[in-house]
C-alpha cells in the first residue's frame, strides 16, 4: 500500500464510542462531537418509549471535565403532540442547558419543526445594546455560554406536558477536554 492509499483510508475511518475512558493530553487536538438520536419511534437507553412524558437518556455520554463549546440539532421529522402544547428540553449537565423546555407550537418556524436548529452553548446573550459590546465582551459572553461537566453525563431529552405522537432529531454536541 502506498502513502496516498494509506492516507485516504486513514481519512475515511470513523470512530464511534458511546462511552469510555477519555484522556486529555497536552498538544494539538481536535474538538470532538457527540451525536445522539431522539426518535419517537424508538426507546431511550433505559428501554422506555421516547413518546412518554419523562426524561429520556439518549445512550451517549460525555466525559468528566468535557467543555461543551457549541451544540445544534437537526429535526428530521417534525415533532407533534395532541395539540402541540407538549414540550421538549435537551440537556447534558443540568436542566435546560442545551435547549430550554419549549412548546412544540412555539414560534414559526418552531424549534421542533424540520430543519437545523441551534442550542444555547456558543450562543451569547448580548446586552440590550449589542452594538456597544466590544470583542472581548462578546468573547466573554460566548465563553459564559459554554458548559463544563463536573462528572460523566448522558445526553438527555425531557418530554413534558403532553406525550409525543411523532418526531425525530439528531443532536450534535461539540466538546473539548479540560482538567
């Protein structure tokens, strides 16, 4: 095998781990992205139907001392409940830290309508007069939106108010390791 073929094979390798020991090392590294699917057609990692009103662990864990730098989700199938007043929250460390509990009917387009949607980490809350925020102030606000884990945590979707009748999303959580 020549170098070009080896390099192409190396670039095509995908490594998928749902849980395991992760070690931070000094030197160059790349951010990691945890990917979890929340699908009403399936069950959570505890075996409970994802349609029910409950906290649904998604079976993907982030390690202790991970710093969540940003997150987003792709709604593959629009979520529904009996009258769309049901809520979904996404979290990793504490309640509502990725996406606060929001009714499916909220906003247009809704946060649980098909399409790519943003999460709270990496999204700064700008002041009332954002035009006066300096670059360092904005950088501090972005850093303040990041989440540092205090233990290994499982990505979780929490359904409340009404049971879900349909919907599917893929959650992406970017993180780096710290001490």
